[in-house]
C-alpha cells in the first residue's frame, strides 16, 4: 500500500510540473512595467565654484586729522552722500593762521637770500640754512592745511560720525580700533574676498566673470569680476585669496551683507538630466538612475555634479550619449525588470 501511495504522489508532482512547463512554453502572460524615456545627450555647460562671503565697501576711510585738536565744524551726517573732494570737516585754524604768517616772513627772507647769493653777499652755508628753513616751513604749512580742512578722498556715503561740533578730537581709537571723526565708504562699487583651492590658481585671472546672490534679493543676480588675485598660497589651507568687484549703481547691495558667489571657471561637455530622474538609495548618499536596455531596466550608480534649476549634471562611466534614460515610472523599478516604453 505504501509503495502504491508514493507512486501516486510522484505521478501527481510530475503531472503538475509538466503543466507549468507546458504553460511557459505556450507563452503565459509576462508583466512589463510601463515607463517613459528620453535620449541621453551631452551639453556644454559652464564650470563654476560656489563660495560664501561678506560684502565690503570697495573703499573705506576713517577720516581724521593727524593730530588731536578742536573740531570746528562737521559738515555731514550719517547717510549723507559725499563726492570726492567735498569739504567734510573743519578743524580749529589757529595754528594754520600762525603758520601762514610765519611762512610769509620766511618766504620774503628766502627771496632776499636768492638776490644776495647771486652777488656773493652771503656764504653758501647761510643760503642753504635759509633754504632748509623755508622748505620745512612750507611742508608744515601744507600739512596744517590738509589737517585743518578735511575733504572726502573719494565719493561715498557717510557711515559713522563720532564727534559733535566744538568737541576735542583726542586721536583715541573709536571705530573698529581706529581713530576717526567720521567714516566714509564707497558703495557705487563693492568687493568680496574668497579663498579658493590652489588647484584653481592657474585658471583664475583678473577679469574672470562671477555672479553674486543674496538672501535679501533671492531672485536677483549681481554681476562681478575678479579684480585681484593674491600671488601666494596659504600653506596651512592650500588656498589663495581672490578679490571680486561688483558694480552697485542702484545701491541695493550694502557693506556687511551676506552673499553667495559663483565663480565661472570655463566650459565643459557633460550629461545633464532632469533632477526627478536621479534617486537616492535609502540610508545612503548614493545616487542612481535607470536606463532602458533591450526592454530591460538597468540600475546605474551616478555622481551628481552641478545643478541647473530643475536639472542635474550626472557622471558615470556606464552611461553614454544616446542611451534611453527612464524619466517616468522609475520609482517602482528594480534592476532587470522587464519594461515597456509608453508614449
């Protein structure tokens, strides 16, 4: 009885397997996942590096006389715009008046000495001594003139005033550790400094184009260019300093603002795809895409390069121009799945 039962089960198993094999041979329904694809193409893109930086005034001066003294009149207030050469501060002119009188007398004496030396009425030594006295008096007078009436060295905006009229300027540091009666900053042009990796030193030159953005004006881009490349590399960071100038004719940007700087370093050919096609493996930072190969989904690991709004640069040795990149339906795919391209 046992032998008969075993033979019966074996016969059923053989019959069952035969049925599946016959169904496969007869072409049982195969599930193909629907997808949409687009051909992979290479594009020419700009190569750039991004940095963060604080915007600074192109020029900044802590305006003050070179010696302490009484301030007679400060002619500007904070936020006033001044032009180059404009009179900004008048100091007490008592010493200036005294020196002008003194110089006038020495000048007359010098003219007399010029006449006497021609006729040999005085020695060369006396003449030279008088000439030296004249030169010293003239230099002292010019110095007093420059430090009694202080003019704006460039056009800009007054960003600080630290004294009132008739106060004594002491010469003690006030603004950022520097002595000043007022500070003036240029805002028509601004600058930022960034530190770039030494590998870019051969390609970064004066005139290189840059783009600056800020959180305050998120939808606006401000154009700039490299104005100075420092000649040495910092051995501790392996970076070099680059100064970038930005035109600011509309006055939107101001010193002290936080900014992001994009430095254009040239062009290259690469593959750029819709950002939605690039996925990430759960629990990793690994990115991947799917391509269609002979009706099958192929899993391809990629590296992500530059971003262009809703598109990404991808880098992989397994993707070539002309491949069919899966742009819809990729979320539910596994490597090796059979797929059908839908229009």
